[in-house]
C-alpha cells in the first residue's frame, strides 16, 4: 500500500450511509441539548422547560446555572415532581462529561413518564462556553 492509499484511523471504518447518519444525529437531538441552547432560551425568557441541577445541594450552592432548580437525582420521585404537569420537559445536568448523574436523573424521569433531555457538558460545559454560574 502506498502512502496515498493509506487510510487514517478516521476513515478506516467507513462513514454510515447518509440516511443512517441523519437518523442517528436526529435521535441524539431528541435526547440531548447543549449549554448554548439552554443559555439562549433562558436569557431570552423562552425557556419552555425546567432546568434541573441534579447534583448535591452543597455543589448547587457553590455554583449552578442561573435559573436552575436543585433536585438531586436520587430524590427524583413523583412526590417531588407533583408541582409540574405531566407534559413538562425537564432538562437535567450534573457536574460535566465525567459525571453520570444527569444520565441517572434522565432514567428516573423517563421511568416516571416525564419528558427529559440532558444538557451535555453540565456545569463544566457551561463554564467552557464562557457563561457564569451563580451561588446561592
């Protein structure tokens, strides 16, 4: 094989057909949102979701996304969600990509029949985008 015929690790496995790629990435958007979109919605006053910080109360108090409510993932039970109509969309986040608390929260909410998306990046992603956290 000549150098011109060599494949990179990127192209060694062929890309999926376009229709499969479209279905895959459209599916991701049904499960996830990002910090930029959450910030945009919150700052324009068009947040049609409840933003839940699912970390501990201590971590929440030390710094959280403005407008977020704190409900640790282990406390996501129907009684604690009673104030929200069943169709309320929840967006959950935790510390960041190294934390699976948001995934645990999303599973709990889905099991309760609640619409849910994860804010990818969590608090770390929020800071990476240049947005500020607030203390309480």
